[in-house]
C-alpha cells in the first residue's frame, strides 16, 4: 500500500497522535471539574482514532507503527495511572 505514504497522510497521522496525547492529559487535568464528561468523550474518540491509525500504520511499515503503538500505550497509561501523592501515602 505505497499510495498511503503521502505527506498528507503522515501529517494527519501526526495530528491524530498529538490530539490523542493532548486528550489524555485533558482527562487528567479535568478530573473533578464540570468538563470532565466532555474530556472523557474526547479521549474515547481519540482512542478510537488512534486505534484506526495504528491499524493503518501496520501497512506502512515499522517506523510509523512504532509511533502509533507508543501513542496508544501512553494514552492508556496516562488515563489509568494515579499521579496523586495522597493516594499512595494512605496505602503505605
């Protein structure tokens, strides 16, 4: 699928990856606010887009696939990891 490797597709792939990482951080920053539900919907939409981008990246080769896999892994880690110090202090 050599026709997929156009510069516009690479730019779109980069934009989707940036939007995915930004939505993951927005989910963490909006915790407890009124906009939390909107940020969750944005995150899940971006997670779906990253999933599709990862499947398309398989046909492009390892250099594109690596970045898509790193993005989806980072999104999941940022969404589920508890970064608050209070949560750990109470369990020790």
